[in-house]
C-alpha cells in the first residue's frame, strides 16, 4: 500500500524547492515530473546489493522457526524474572538520613 504523501504529489513547495525551480528555470510540471522520476529511481535496487538478500514483509503466517524462537524468548524472559534478586521489603525500619548542620563552616556549602 503506497502512502498518500509522495515526493511528487501536488503539495506546497518548500522555499528551497522554489529556489531550485527559479535557478534552473523549470516549470512546476517539469519539477513534479523530475520528483516522480527520482522517486521511481530510488526504488530500484542497484547491482552493488546483489549479494545482500532483500528482506520484505509479506504478511505470511508464522513459520516453525519463528514460533520456536518466540517460545524460547518467552521462557527466557520468565526465567529472568523468577531469578532476579528481590528488592528489600518495606518492613525493615529505615534510619533517618543525617546531613551536615547548617551552622559553622558548612552553612553555605
């Protein structure tokens, strides 16, 4: 599904785009055609990426490997939660914090 906002859709021009049009002496139709062609060229995959697999979301159902990976992830998360150290309980009396007095040499420190 293509997004509604494309680089060559009829939208308000940015000031930089207007300066490019003025500097090159283009019409608006020529500029939008250039933007459309540039967008199409950007979608093409170059030969330098021939050895890199192209990964695309296809919306297929989960494979066996993905299900096993999900189960292992859930089990390891549950184990880490169970093995985590417990925080100290609030039943222990907390001693009040003693800070320096505000008299003498530490008054303005």
